[in-house]
C-alpha cells in the first residue's frame, strides 16, 4: 500500500528520466577545471525543447530551441575557455556555441561539420553566466543529436583536476527576491501570520534530494520546512518540523496547510495539516508557530490528500482535501475532528493542491487541475489551461450547488518562462497586500540537480476583495519588494537572509533556532572556502560604529557594504569553542540604508548580530572573571574604565563580569 501511494505521487512531474553521474568530490580551487554534463542541460521550451540521453551522453536539439548550461558567475580572468570533445564526429553544419556574460554580451562560434573537438574562448574581464549549444535559421532542421565525450571549462592555471560546478545563487548581489530560499528545496507552500511575522511552511524536497534519488520520488520526505519574515525579502530559516518523530505512524509528510485559533486559556492553538503520503491527511498541533508539535491522533484525519484549511469570521474551521475530486468538511473546535461533511463541491478536472480562503464573507476553494485539455468545459468563463490553478466561490460551503467558477488565476510556471512542474499555490494577505506563493524547480541548476526538486517563490497578486475576484498572477524571478526596512540595532539571527552562498545551517537550542556556518546544500558540488549572507534594507537612521556578533569556533565574520566583493568594513575573529560575543569597530561610521554582506570563513558558527550597544547574550552566558587587570576595559556604553568595580564590562571584544 505504501509503495503504491509513493509510485502514484511520483507521476506528478512532467520530466525526463535521468541517471545520476558518478562524480568524485574535491575541494574547489581556482586552478581546478569544471566539468559540465548532459544531465545538467536546462531544456528550454522555445522551439520545442530538446531530449537528454544521459546513458549515451547525448543530447538531441531542435531548431531554435533554447538549451543551455547554467553557469554560476565565473570570472573569465580565471576561466578562459570551454572545450568540447565529441564521442562521434558532429555530422551537421552551423551548430552554434554561445557564451553569455552577466552584462548581456555574448561570444559566438560555430562547430564545423566533422568536428571531434571544439573550443570557445571567453572574452576577458567578464562574468560568465551561461553556455549554450543551439541551432539557428542556417542550421539543420529537425532533430539533431550530438554525442559528447566531455565538456570542460578550463582554468587559466589548470591543475588538471576536474570538479563540479560550484553552487550558485539566483539572488545574491542581484536584487532578486525569488525563490525565497536559495539554499534549500521546499515546495507546496502555506502560510500564517502571527505577531507581525509571516510564517511559511513547505514540503521538504531537500530531504528527498539528499536521499540520492535521481528524481523526486517523495518517499523520503518525513519533515516540513519553516521560514518566516516581517518584510517579505529577508527570510529567517527556522529549520525542520520533525513530523516522523512527532507522529511515528505516518508514511510521509507533504503539502502542509495551517490555521490558528485563540484558546480560552489565553494561548493560541496552531493546527498543521499535511498529506500522509497519498493515504490521507493528518494533523499535528502546537502552541507556537515553531512548535513543539504534538500529534492529537494516531491515524489520518481524512482519506484524501493535499489539505487546505481556513477559519471564517465566525471562528468555524473548514478543511478541503482530495485527489481526483475535491471534498470539504467542517471541523470541531478542537481542530482535529470532523463536525460535518464531507460535501463535494464542483472541482472539474481536479488533480491536487486544495486550498481554502475566506474573503469578504465568501469561501474561496482553489485547486490544481490535471494535465488534460479540460474538454468539455461546462462551468462558464474561460476554461483553465493544463495543470493550472483555478478557483470556485460560495457563501455556503455545505451547499454543493452554491459553488460558482471564478477563473484560472495561475497558469503552470512552464507557460510563463519557467520550467514545467506540478502546481501548488497559497494565497496570503499580509500587511495590507495580497501575495501568491507558488513552486517552481528553477533553483535546481544553481544547486546542481535536475530531478524535479522544487522551491517556493512569491509574487504580488491582485485580489478584488469587494467582488471576490482573483486576477491572474504571473511568476517572476524578481519577486516582491520589501514592505519595510530592517532594524540593525535590534538583534538579528544569522539565519535571516535575503540571499546566501556557501552557507548551511544547524539546529541550536530552542524551537526554530538555527545558526549559520560555511557549507554547501549540494550533494555533488565542492565545499566552498567561505560563505556569504546577504541582508537587505538595513536602515542606519542612527549612525553605527560597532558590530556585535555571537559566534563560536575558529574563523572570522567580516562585513561588507552593498558589494559582496567590496572591502571589509569590520572583521571579528573567533578562536573559542564556546559561544562568545565579539565586538568590532567599523572602519567608518555607518548611516543610511544598506545591503549587508557577512562573509564567513573557517570553522565558525554564527548565531546573531547587532549594531550598537545592545547585548546579544544574557549575563549567565557571558565570560566570567574574578577580576579585570587589563587597562583595555570599557563599560557597556563604550567608555574607557580605569578601575572597574563590580559589574559587566567589555574586554578584548568579550563581555566580562567583575565580581
């Protein structure tokens, strides 16, 4: 039974079967060459796409199709050319090879008929972002197959070693906001607002990716991911909800939805529903959006998957679910038992991704329809396109005949320039604006996979609340703008970022508490020598001279302003295995609004940071000292102290207690 559900779930992707290439891991160095592989070709759909044959290291091209390797910002002063060797002589004329740079410029060459090798030299002083092989108007028509032996980007001072493409970020230093995380695969978004923050939850595709399967087959996913924001651009990574530990009886955990309800004791109950494989929908609950979580049941709540929950203005909770046909039930106040239902609203060509919203006294049921042509269509309006998101509305959800078709509000990402994948959205109003969270698998090229591992994106969407009409939203890589600036004078977690590169996280004490360190999210890419955390819109309306960092381990944290490759403004160095608060003096006084780049080097763990005099640690966690004899002693206001008495002081960048 379990295997059956997993197999049916794996059919959700329109993707080509791929084989993993065995690759030897090595440390990344500027003198190492970089190997490119057929499995990593991005298949563009303009011109009909292309076909991968990983087993024979071959790719079949169509005329005008856009197929390319995504390159992660390589300097052409370090890497000067790409070399192709072919397992069979190229039997065609006018095959184009193009290198694209970050400024939009290109270098173009043509492979001659009969070639067994080909070299493309890059322009100097450029940043390489793409390498493509295409067939233009003067090339062969129809299907053109090229058999590769090797594709290698050569370093100028080549060591002869070949490593994999390093991990990149589609956001770092580029001002883009999508996807919301650039270091972790997650999908099937849902969200809830609490105390001024928006908490977003998703399916942990990264757990399946790390299981080593060539395509996303879902069965290894037994955790959910949590992130939060208060500005829509800087996201705090809270790590994983250990669903399998909380509810050991489950098979898997996919596609969450969450609601909250105030309790008579003054607390708030958060109820998180999810697909337990394809067998049904289950529920876990907590008194905080970050947990700890408990399982009120030892079985599924419903028999259908992909749940979507909402609480209306009367305080009543509703749950939609199903596969092939949508269903709705009314829940009891405990939020884990059914009061009324199920009823079956009209959900033509239903596939999955159920969600409920409540707008202006109206219930809105959204869902993902299937990949068919949706013919016939007898529900009014324009029929939705294949694997798109559609909605129905009703004033009385228990009356099947009351539901009215609205429109298709989100087409498949593949229809709007992204890769085709299954479709799942979440509609959310936050701080006066409407947003649509959705999923796409475009991050894969940056991390180094091509198995249908997805990421969550967000864009603004127009919603006519008065008439309850949802306008069509189109996906973008730019994403949304910040709705507020970040305050650098209050403690910020190092797990909060607008973008990252070379950063991973590990759990610290406390629910949802993660610390940052140097690492890679990829299972095949080389481990970087440093990591970068980008934080946007830091508002120094009050001038700042000092940076405080809570760190441990051996390494450094440096700060750069507005340019990740700019000079270090301040650096703190740690050599201690215990958590310590280090204080660094900035090279110049900071004012205005800036993008911050924290550069991590070495074996250092980074927990929090703040500018100014606000401490990051409590007295109990400070370094204790019976006396302070060094003359380089300051009070918490930064004033030099000649004869310290009892109290808390700063010495050598550490807080010390004199007693």
